[in-house]
């Protein structure tokens, strides 16, 4: 799953996100979802989430 559908992303899931500062380089950051920040059911660049450590990024891959 690639994290573009809001229904696939839930708090507590381990995901890989791309942070705003890493969008050009595509560096992935792993973490656990705390909050979903995108309200729409689909986003072409990935659902925006806040990780438990406070970082915000778009989900590019669901790991667990």
C-alpha cells in the first residue's frame, strides 16, 4: 500500500514518510502515525500525517 488513500492509514501504523524538507531528495523517514492531517479520502502525493515524534510528512509507504 502506498498511503494515498486515507482509509489505509490509521494511528499506530508504522509508515515511511517524506518530510517537506526531503521532497526534492526523496529521503524517507520511518515512524509511527499519531494523527492524520489530510481530511480528503485520497491525495495523489500521499496522506499527510504527524508521527509520534512530532515530525510531519506525507505517507509514501505503509510498513506494517
